[in-house]
C-alpha cells in the first residue's frame, strides 16, 4: 500500500504553491531517472497538498487567453493575478473558500493510466458531496464533477487539470466549497460557455465548514486510491 505525505499550506500565493509543486515533482522525476539508470535511490515519495489561493486565474496549455475577459487593469481592480501554466485544460479560477488539491503521485506505485487517475479524483469528490446530500456526477466528454449535468441547469462544482511526466503527476483539482462565484463571470470557465458553476455553499444555501470538508476529501482520496498517510505536516 503506497504512502502519501499530507501537506496543508492554508492560504498561499499561487506562484509559491506552484514552485513548491515543481520542486517535489522534479525530485520524483530525478529519482525515477536515477532508478532506471541502475542507481540506488531512496523510495520515491508521494505527496498531496491542500491549500487555498488568493484570487487567481490560470490558463492551461490547451486553453485560449480569449477566455479571460479582463485586461491587466481590470485584473488589478479585482485583486486578481493571472498565470499561464503547464497543466492540461483551459482557464479556471482559484480563490479563498475553494479547496485546491495537488497530488504529486508516482503512478507507478498505483496504476499507469491517466484516464483512470482522473476518474478516481472525480470519484473522491463525488463521494464527498454525497456526505452532504449533494448528487455530484460526471458529464459525458467533460472533466470534473457536475450537478445535474444532463439538464439545462447543469453546473460545475469541481474543476480538474493535471500534468504528468514519467507517470509523476502535479496540479489537480479546484473544489468550490465557499467560493465567491462572481469571479467566474470574468472568464469562460474551462472554455465552456453554456454551463454554469456552483459551490457547496450555493447548493446547500449555507456556508460550509471548510476544515470538515477537507477532512472528508482527505479520507475519500485515501479510500479511492488505497494509500495510507505518512508524516503529517503543515510546512514546506
């Protein structure tokens, strides 16, 4: 059973968290290269990072900057930043009240199937929502978790975008718990212009205890992937 180091960074600048991810990701990659070259290395570590970000828009490799509807001055007016990043997917928003999860996993320790990996991430969120009486579902041909996906009222509650190299993952999910959804009005979320976004707070008409949601997501991810948590820490 693989072990995963759990790290909760709290509210952290996007670039700071991205740099931290890159550090852990590159360490795992270099270890795998060394291992395949016949060198003796310590065990390749898996990590999962929980955090929130100040207002930020991120654009994936397959996205269009036209899907950001703000210019630089307007970004500043909304206290938001913008980054082009190296994950898959289009544009999305992260902000306070949204749970962001970054797994840095060596999939050789789990299964070498990115499609399955994405479905497992989705399933952990679907199971979390079920604990609160919200029916989260998949939408055919679209990544993420949705509410009422096959209706005119379809709305996305969790976005996903990942990067993988040598079966090591980074980036991950943005789960709208108490997110200020007004910020999604300034983008075409994930390049989809005919569907809405939502949050647990909106669906349940009540602000949620983020610490409790974190606890459940953390457990559901472990159950889904079949790992145990190793050292718990809140530091970089």
